């Protein structure tokens, strides 16, 4: 199963999003979070640690969703640090809608690519 | 450059980060979130502590240690960019006590290329690269004709001017980019801390003659 990694400068933001995503997708999709540990902010080491933790749970790949700016630079650096043999990809998607769309897609037994695409397509779903 | 020079460079930068913490925060307050000085200072104090308590035996090991320390202690783009750059540089530095001038120039080039790749910024985007790009370009050119000990100090002397030259630029990357034209008129804090680093490199290499 592909796992999701939610990266934010704010701990409250990703904790809340992880709760919401689990509620909507069910318990089958592994979800980890990174960022905002002592104060607002993300380091590459925080993201690398969460990648390792998901890999140690036996996921077959990881899709990363981030909030703004340096979350993505930190995530890219963390992917390099983790040097995983399993695919670890950053998804260009809105954090909340993208994570939910990908998790729900994965919960139906879909592939990593399908989940990634669902995350990216979340940009096109208008609210009004 | 010797391992001792490398250590001295980071101890110097640690002092500079501490002395300029408030100034860097003030510059960052104008176009970012006012923590660049606090972040860099926290990282550098940790680096200084590690270099003093358990000095790595080779240039490569020392560079890698600084990289890993910054990746875990400096949040935001600065930590990831300095960290990735130094990781790339550590692969160029030999696993020995010293390196020749061309290797030093190549390591700095690897540092800059890695930061360009990760941050996707180019010259004139109002970032740390507005100091590092001209400085490493001059170094790579001149190190063929003269020793780094005499080439680096005059380059380092220009770094502050390059940092100040970011003031009229429009920010294209990072948080300051959200401000668009309102970023114009402010000196980039990342370029300013980069100039402090070059000042230290100039001092250390100048003294190594």
C-alpha cells in the first residue's frame, strides 16, 4: 500500500488534516505527518524522519503533500537524504483537497499513480 | 584549504550570525517572517558546538557534519538550501586533511549548483544566489591563475555590495515572492547572511597565505 506524508509548518494543521483524511478514507491508508515540532516550521530532517517511519511500516511508496514554500524544498532534500529504493514523490496539489482525494483513491485499492493523479486533479474541482 | 581553515570558517560564521541576528531578523521582517537571524544563529551555534566538541577528522567529514546539522536545526528554505549545498560540496571535498585551490572552487561550484537545482532560482531573483553566483563565478575563473589565498579576499570584499544590490530587485522565489512589487526596496536577508559567510571565507583564506 502507498502511504501519504502530510508536511506543514504547523503541527495543528497536519494533525487535523490527518484526522480528517483517516476519517474519510478509512484506516487502511498509512498516513504520517511532518513539521511544526517545537515551533512553526519544517526542517528537511523532520521530513526525512517521517519518510523513514512510513518505510519501516512497509509501504510500497510515498506521496508527499505540502503546505507552502519551504515545505517543498525541505521535502525534496529529505527525499535525497532518505535515498529510498521505494518511490517517494511530491504531489503538486492543494494540501487539504489533494490529500483527501489521494487517500480516498488509495482506499479503493488504486495504484500510487492513480492516487497521485487524483491529488493533482483536486486543483480543478471548484467550490462555487 | 585545510580542515582547520574549514573549522575556522564556520566558527567565524557562527560569531557573525550571532552578532547580526537582530539585523537579519529585521531584514526578514520586511519581506518574510522575521526569523532568518534566529534560524541561522541557532544552526551555527549547534555547528560551532559540534566542531569544537567532536571535530571531524577530514574536510569531507567536516563538511558533511555541518550539512547534517543545518538540515536538522535550521527550518525553512535556508536550512534545506545550505544543507543540500553542503552535502553536494562534501562529495567534492577529499576525505583528507586538506584540498588544493581548484578542489575548493569545485566544491563551491557544487554547492551553488545544488542550491540552484533545489531552489530553482536564477541570478536576479533576490536570493542568496545573488551573492554566491557572482562570487563562485569569479573564483572559478581566477583560481586558474592565482592562489585562492590571494583571490578570495577581494571577492569576499565585494560580497556585501552584491547583497546590497538585491534591494532594487523583485523577489521571484520564496515567501518574499508573494509580496511581488512590494518586495522592491528591501535587501534580501539570505543574500546578507551569504555575504557574512564570504567575509569569513575571505578572512580565513587571507590568513592562510
